[in-house]
C-alpha cells in the first residue's frame, strides 16, 4: 500500500520564543479513519538552515491517544536559525516499516 502524505504549513514563528503545544491526528482516506499509533515511533525532521529533529524518543513528540491516531508536539523554546524549513513526519510501525504521513514547511523569523 502506498501512502500519500498530507500537507501542513506552520504559521511563521520567531526564534527565541516558545512554540505552543500542537495536537495532531493522523487519518487515512477521505473517511478520516484514524491510523492507530500503538507501538509507533514518530519523528519529525526539519531541514533548512540547520537540521532539527523532534521525536517520541527525545520527548518533542508524545503519543496522546494511540487508538485514535492522536499525538502532540510538545511546547518548546525555538532557538533555530532563521529561515525556511521543510519537514517530514516519519511514522515507524512496530514491525519497522517507515512511512511519511505529513509534509510541509515552517518559517522561523
């Protein structure tokens, strides 16, 4: 099965300030059926003037309701270099398969 990632662009954010918590739900198809996240590892890789990674391993991402496909990016101080970042959210299944479900960009000013 191939996966077509959804896209999402963050609002511009000023470096040196705190980014609020962001709740996200991943679903499949137009029917909005949740993708269960039990046992998943989620990693968001931001590539731009520097590379930044948020993940379930480093606490930048927390799965909040696995059965309903819900997770959050935690509140954090953004000290990234200014510029445009493109990102991909990687979702690794318990069996080790990796899919990209979300892509987009984030401007740091």
